[in-house]
C-alpha cells in the first residue's frame, strides 16, 4: 500500500445539495478515513487518507460531485504523515 493524504477545499455550488453526505458515502465505499464539513465561506472542506490509488479516485469523484452540485474548483494539498483518522465523518466546522 502506498499511503497518501489530501486536504481539499471544494468551491462551487457545494452546500445545500447533499455534498457532505455524498462525500461520506463515496469515501467509506473506497475505504478512506477522514472528514468533510461546510465552511462559512460557502466551500466544503474534505480531509482524507488511505492508499494512493483510492485517494486519487476520490479526488476524481470530488471534481464531479453529486447530481445537484456544480464544482468549479478544487484546492488540493497532499500530506505524507498519517493524521490517524479512524473513520470518515461529517464535521461541524467554523463554530
């Protein structure tokens, strides 16, 4: 297994369209660990880790998004050190 992690900020019509729940289902289906949450600026933040090929597959899915979303941009930062996520959950961000 070739480990990698990614921190992704997703821009576009990505709030109020089921994006977080879609992300959670996709990530769990791929066996990835991390979180997804809405930001106050209208973006969605996703941080996840796992096998490189699965991380890349998830990023490809994020570029498309669920049916009612319109993804316009992804800002991606990769990381090599595991964050130690135990599952993939929906987080409340910007409290």
